[in-house]
């Protein structure tokens, strides 16, 4: 298995945000392992984008909004 070097940088003044950096070629391999290029996954993405554009989806700021 190919190793994936990831750099995670966290800002001091914003402790809840982080920046993640890694090589694009290795990211493509990782995406393939997770099945992101699978036709069924790509179809589900297209359907979810369509639902979002039609207003069938609302943004949640917290899991508390699910109650």
C-alpha cells in the first residue's frame, strides 16, 4: 500500500479550523480506494446536487437542528 503524507496546520487564533495538505496524485489513489470514482457514487452526487438546487435540502448549523 502506498503511504499518504498529510500535513495538518491549525491556526492559533481559530482552534476549530485546520488546513490539510497532501499530494494530488496520492489523493486520487485515496479517492479510488474509497470508491469516489464509482459510477453509483457519482450518480448519488448528481442527485444530491439536484435536490440542493431544488431546495429540498437545508443546511444544518448543528446536530441540535435535527430535533
